[in-house]
C-alpha cells in the first residue's frame, strides 16, 4: 500500500503527477486499487480560466519506457475519475465517476481462455463501473505496467495481495501475480559513492545544444532534464492550452498560458527548491546559464558536492560522427513530414474537386431528366428518339507518385540543425555573450568533459566566436559616461547661443545696436592703448594707431564664395558683425546638430565601452545607440 501526494504550490496545482509500477503484466488476469483520501483546493486568482476538473485521477496501464503520463500517446489506456475511457486522442464515456473515499479498481484481463481476453475494466467499490474495453491491437501481447496519473489529490494505492473491495468474482492483485505472468523492470543501481550526477552541458547558441541534450536523455533515460522548455511541455501534457506562435527562445520560452500562477514561473522556483533533495540524476539544460560563470556558481551552490557529482560537458566545435548522423536523420524526418503533409493536402484538394464535379454532373442529369419528363407530359416528344450518346467514361484520376524525399548536398554538409525558434533571443545574446566562458575545475566541478573537441580548440573557438559577435551584436548594457553627459549639454547651450546671435543679426535694429556697441568698445580700447603710448612718449605710434583704427572702423565687405571657413577665427563675427551662420535655415541647423551628435556618439561609444576589440559599431546599430545616448529617435 502506497500513499501518493502531489505538490500544489503556485503553478504546480495545474500540472499532472504520475507514477508507474516496475512490474508489468504480460498474461493472466490482475487488478490494483486506488482510493482518493484527500482533495486539495489550492488558491486561484479570481476570474482566471483554469483547466477542469480541478482534481483528477487516471488509472490504467502503459508500456514500459513510454510516456509516464496516461493519455499521452498511443502506448497507454486508462479510465479517469470523470468516468471516461481514454486511449491516445479518443475519449469516450464508458463508466461511472469515482470520487473521494471510493475504491476504484482497474482490472487487466490477458487470460487467453477468458471470453473478455485483452480487455480492461473499471470497478468502483467492488461493483462493475464499465463494460470491458478492448485493448488497442498494438498493446496486445506486450507487458503492461500499472500507471496512475493525478493532480490535486492524495491517493491510497493498493497493489495487493488482498483487495480492499473484493470483486464479484475471484481475481488476483498485481502484488500476488505469478512470476510467469509478470515482467519486472530492474531498478537502476544506486551510485557506489551515494552521489548522483548533475550534468551541465556547455555549448554555443545555434550550434546543436538542444539536439545534443535530447540525444543525451534518449541514451541515458535515468537522467531528468531540468529546463524551461520541459516545464512548458509538462504543462501541455497536463492539458493546459497554450496559444501557438509564442515568442521567446528555446532556452527561455515565453509562458503565455493566461494563468498567472503558470506565467510567473513559480513552477521553476519549486523545482529549483526540491530537485536537490531528490536522489536523481539531472541534466541542467540552461544554455545561457551554463555559459555564464556567475550562473554556474549559483547552480553549483544548489547541487552541493556532498550530494552530487557535478560534471560539465563542453559541446563546441566539430560534432562527432554519431551526432552528425542524428542531425541528418532529424532533418530528413522533418522534410518527410512536410512532404507528407503537402501530399495529404493535395489529395484532399483533388478529392474535393472530384466531389464537386460529380455533384455538378448529377445535377445536370437530374435537370435533363426533369426536362424530358416535362416534354413527355406536354406531348412534345420527338418523333424519333435520338440514339443515346455513349457516356464518356470517367478517367481514373491517378495521383502523381511523390518524389522521394532526400537531403540536398547543402543539408548533408550541415553539422547542426536550424530550429524554428532561436536558441537565445537577440536581447539575451547581445547582453551576455561577451561574458561567456568555458567552465574550469576551479569553479567547483568534479569533472569537465569535452565531447567534440579538445579544451584548447574549444577555448580558441569560443574566443573567435565572441570576437565575431562583437562586430555584429549590440552592447545592451552600455550606458552614457560622464564625458558625454558633460559635452552634450554644453553643445546644446552653444547652439542656442548661436541661434540667438543669428536672430539678432537678422533684426535691423538689433544689428545696428550691436554694431554701435562694437564700435564703442573698439574706440574705448583704442583710446586706452593710445593713452598708454602717449604716456610712454611715443606720439607717432599713437597717431598711427588712431589712423589704423579709422580704417578698421570702415564697413568690411565679405565675399562668401571666396571665404575659407577654416581660417575664420570667430564664427559669430566675420569682422562686420555678421556670423558665419547668418543665412542658416532649419535644414542647416539640423545637419549641424546631426553631424556633431554622430561625432560625439562615436567618441563616447569608444570611451564608455572601453573594449579594444570593439572600437566602433556597424551602421545597423546606429539607431539603437543614438536612442540610448540622446534619448530620441
């Protein structure tokens, strides 16, 4: 007898839990019992639409090695607490409901001498609750394992040997099955040192990381993958509907179920808390997290050396031959699935057209028959019946044989498969790639393995990859520095002053007043210098200074066509009170501002980023950095 409980904090309340016996039935007639001893009603936010029913139990049998969840695929059959019989996508009402304190028994009949052989039945409190349901053909002759899937309940499970609620006829329980009738799956051997293993794959985005993880888990079924994508997969297997086309990445997919307790990733927090306390082998499939030293440190603190062997597996560079073969098989399978879907669509369209044509011909024949009957009624038959024209035989529409699906030379040369969703979002990649590194034993790993290439090659590859990204990726964490914050307001004030001078010059009264003021200031300066010369006894120099001042006071003629702007000492006064920018229009001021802004942006970027590998940026990122520095588009 076992007592099964479930976690219900946050989003866990919407996820199914499931267990499977290690003893499969391959012949005979056996049963097991379950009883709901507690219904849990976790907190929900008012008004949210959540999967129903809130409490659910499924009891049945499944193949060893298949999905642990009943009703997930073709390799299981079950009854649920709502009275439905479920196989694959077929769900039909076949029995009565069972609820708290009721004992539900599932009977599997594989007895070749029984009239109900190869069937499964549901009994509630010892009475038959459903007629025998035939097993799917592909499950017959195979060992079937008792399986229970449930949520928001606590279940008492009785595998025997004594039934809590005996059936109307004699039937052994699973625990009392004859050795010849069962197949026992051996439990995995416990680690010699008592430590389970945590694997941290370390790879680059778009270079086969998730295909490698899938391959690893397939070859090592004793490992549990911990990742956000598995949480979403778990939710969908639990019947939570998710709209298609959600954004995000393979590493961090967006959770848009419309259920706050799922969308806030509380499930991730719960799993992070409980996984270190369970004696399991894990593979932590966090692409970005496993590349960042700070994130690796947090993970290692969670899975302590006292309880786990921490192993990093670096998957960079040229993949192994086995991995390449897997990639080719996956690409070919995708192409075949796409070709099959297109062929099916064409066949459906051809059948639709055939039915329309058949319907049209039937309508024409009915119309002709009606017209002939009308003529006969009116006595207008032709004297001689025309010989009936032979009907054109309908040609059989032969479907074109589909061309064999093969890989192109380009596809055969691929080392990695391109997935529909990016491994990392552009934002995450731009923000973190410069800090990516290969793990070292100094970080606390017990072992670091290099799956594809040696350490030196992987280190060089990562360095070159980061360098190439620096030439193409944005610096997301870049912030304007102190020198920019000083120079930019100073420039704005300068431009304002220049525009004020332009406005004054264009006003005749202000221009005249400015000229008079300038003349007075020049005369006052001349008088002061002249006085000094006279006091020094140099009257000739004083007289020459006065004559020179009279010449300079005469209006200057400025020829803009011959003016060398680079020789102008004072752009606010060319000598006659006229500023260099006297005739600037709106467009000229805009061009002047833009030119200075680009000048300031380029120099500030280089200074603020302070990265010798990235002294500047590409044109496609100009808008981003311009907005970051100047807070405008």
